[in-house]
């Protein structure tokens, strides 16, 4: 028997390219985030939107985009997330308005993050937390 040293170091593996999150997973997380937001809104007396399945398709697509943003950038801050939301809404023709009006495309949260009321800022933290927790479960 020889005292030969056998190298058992595994061969380096190529890291797969980043792939888009599974659409069904994104939808599941988005629906949960949306419904949790609805519960929070009820708690603070905010106006409610329809249930997930009854809400406008554009709203569902926007929530799913937010989920993908958080999955792709887990360290994104609430301020960055809100700024991206505002840019997305502006690109779709939305502007500031004192009350949310789907027909006029006006929204009271179309302001810089630091100008949002604390109750609205909390939504960005809740959204990020829901995505983070559910991303490890679904």
C-alpha cells in the first residue's frame, strides 16, 4: 500500500445563469402580498381595492412586477422600491392626485418616499417582508 494522496476536491461547477422566477411562484407571492396589504388597509381605515381575482389585470401585473423586483434584488430598500413603483406608474400615464382614481390615473402616493405618510411607508416594509418570507416557502 502506498501513501498516495487522493484529491477528492469536487470539480468546480459552472454557476447557472440567473433565470427568471417561476411565474406561478411569483403570482402566489403577489396574491399573498396583495391580500396582506388589503388586511393592513382595513386596519388603518384605508380605502380597499377589490379582491385579487376581481382587481384590474394591470394592478395584478404591477404587484407581480414588485415581487420579481424583490426576488431579483433582495436588498432593495423600501425607498428604492417606492421610487421604482412611481417610475412604473408614471410610464403608464399616472400622476399625483389627492385620491386614487383609476380612470384619471391619479394616486396620492405618487410622491417621494419621504413625503408619504408613515402608514403608507409601512406598506413598503410589509411588502418586502412578505416577499422575503414567502420566497423561502413557495
